[in-house]
C-alpha cells in the first residue's frame, strides 16, 4: 500500500514523528486548560492575561521560541495593530506577544468552530462577516463602536494566508477603524510561523520573530482617503520588514516604481 506523502515523511523521520505527536498533545492539554480557565475567570483582563501565559507556555513546549522586537513602539493608550498572516499559529503568537488589553478581529466562520469559538468569544474577539455585504457592514459598525469606546484591536488585514511567502492585498477595515477612532495604527511583521506550521502541513520546531514597527498616526476622522493612505503606509512598512514578495501589485497597494497597475507578482517558491 502506498503511503501518503506526509505519512511517508514521518515514517522516514521518527524524531519528527515524536515531535508532531508531542506538539499535538501539548496543544490539546494547553487548549483544554485555557478553555476551562476562560469559562471560570470572571474578568476580561484576567482571562486575556491567562491566555497570554498559556500561549507562551505552548510555544515553549512546542520548541517555538518567540522573540519580540520593537515593543517600545506600542502606545500606552488605545491603538490598532495590523500584522501579516502566514499560519494558523499567528493568533497564538500575537496572544503571547501583545499585552492583554488587545482584542482580535476575526472572520465570522471561527465563531462556529467547536471550543475555539467559545474561547475566542470569552477573550472578547470581534467577529466580522467576509461574504455577506449587509452583515459585514453591520459587523464593521460594531467594531467601530467598540473602537470608539477605547478598545485596542488586532487585525490580520490580508484576511487569509497564502501557501507561498509573500504579502497579499490588505482590506481597509483596520485602517478605517483607526481613522474613525483617531488612534495610532501599529504595523507588525511576523516571520517563522509559516515554516513552523505551513498551510496543509505538519508542525516543526523553529524560532519565531515578531517585529513591532513604529506607530503611524491616524489622520482626519471619517476620511476614506485617509484610511487608504494609512493602509498603503502600513503595508509598505510590513513588506519592507518582511523582505518577502509583494503578491498584489494592484492599483490600491504599494508597489515598486515602474510596476504596471493591476499586475500580479509571482511568489518565489521556498
């Protein structure tokens, strides 16, 4: 019988098989412990503090040492953080890296995932619809209301992640939220998570780095042009910090001089 490629690889690398099994068990143990604590702890900040500690514990157990650079760029008050998206690990990494005052803005499909949806709700995550325009508009208004109340938020403005290295087009929601709330927007560049847990692949140990870049001040509230300009500046900063291909050389994204509009760039294979 012919083994699938992934299983064949594991059969040839028993040490990696042990690591994958260990990581899965660690994830289940930490995840179930986190869910129990999130259900029992009464206050939001305490729940987020516990989640941060458990996220760090999982990364340590999984052999994924996390280095955070540029933490001094996080404002003391309200802000919006935007980060590139490369792996299912990204949410865990940002939970471990950021102070507990941050909540995540996540695609609505995650709200219906067993256990994970419950945990995300208890952490005060905001769920937004991507495919239904009317519901998506209502979700956007709710996020803006919460931003107006002083909450700090984390967005993955790409909305998804590609299989190959590179930065996708940014959606505007995070930047409109920062402009509407009149708060700074902080770009962040995350590297190492795609290798640690590639899309459709199995985990492997390795270092993860998060670089928090200088905050960008929000412009005049209510300006769509201000949100678009903020998006371009943030995306250019993240792209420069990552050193990965720009996967969307389009009219509304930063692109190298002389690049034709609406032209897609091919990502280089790892």
